[in-house]
């Protein structure tokens, strides 16, 4: 009996025991996340780390399939590299679901998935632009949609507003004012817009005449505009452009039914115009220069 025990002891001492412990391979695609579209550059997906266990090195493959109308898009459309652990975005869609397959050096595989939502604001072409007389009030509006509700609103300057924290407050500015709006959605994504309120002093009569003798287009004006004379009964026509204080800053002599002019020397804003014939005012109105 003692001889058997001795042999067993010698075997233990002379022959090393190799114990190989293998952990299960696990893939981690990361947490479901909302990204702001404005911040997707440099944003990545995947876990930290994306693979654990198994026997490294790891091999990664990202998958996705999105059907938009008649087109099919894959992960390579949205990710900069579908074969790395933490790819970054190069494009986006409203909601995307990605799958990750991880394979280790001995062929074991593991999979996981993640859903990414993109918060995007959309701005319509309609701008907020209002004209009021001094002492009047007007309701502000914005034309921003999208994002992920609920929203937080912040208008500035606040002094002349009924409530700077609601979507459409009432404003009563003493002078021409550009109100700035910041919208923050539930994901912390931000959008900005403006509302321009032009205030005419009470001593300026800016109303259009009932009888129209000319048209100016386009209005608002970016660089060049045209004057169309609707009635040529008047001779020696002259168009005067005035600032809102009534000071003449540009004069244009009109000899044809169609006359072009540019406003490169004028700063953006609201202006008045008068059509003069033989020292008599025959038409008037307002133009906006962008």
C-alpha cells in the first residue's frame, strides 16, 4: 500500500498537470442609443469591449438591412468599417438595427444586436417674418419639426415676450428685433431658429396705396431685382428707396416698363419705396433685402 502511494506521489511531482480553462465567447453590440444627427461624426457603436471570452484574436462582422421605398441598404452604407469592433457612422436613417457577429481564433461565434435612433430636426422654407407698427404686438412662430418630444423652448431676448419658454409667445418690441429660438428635445439634441419682427415708427406711413402702378420682384431681394410698371400714364418716373426712418438712400430713374437694379450697397433689412412722377407720389410700399 505504501509503495502505491509513493508511485502516485512521484507521478504528481514529475508529470505537470495542464489545465486549460475556456470562457464562453460573448459579443456586446452596445446599448440601444439615441444620437443627434448633428453629432454623428465620430460617434461609434459596439461595446467596451465588443468581445470577451473565447480565445483571441477576434474577427468582427456588422450586419444591417434597411428597405427604403425600392432600395435596400446595408451596414456598409451607414458604418465606416463593418469589420472592426467599434465602427463610426458615415450616414444615418431614422432608426437602424445592427447585428454583430464575433468569431474567435478557434472558430467559436457569438452574436448581439443594437438599435440606434437618430434625432433630426427639419426646417421648412417658410421663415418667420412680421411687420408691425410701433406699439403693436405680434405672435412669434417657428417652422422647426422633428426631434424626439417632449421639447424645451427658449426665446431671446426675453424682455418683450409674454413667455420665453413656450413655442409661440407674443412679442411687443419697441424697435426692430430678431428673436432667437433654441429647441432642445428629450434626447438633448438642439435646433435653432429666428423670427424677425420689423417695427415701423408711428410717424412712418408704410401702407400700400390702393392703386398699384408697379411691382418689384423678387421680394425679398438677394442681389438684383426688377421693377415692372403696370401703368405708363405717368412720365419721368423715379423710384426712391428709403430706410425705415424715411431717409432716401437710393434713387432709380425709370424709363421702360421693365427696369433692373441691384442692392449690393444696401445692408439687409426692411426698406420703404416711393414711386414719384413730377414730384407727385403715385405708389409706395416696402421691400425686404436679405
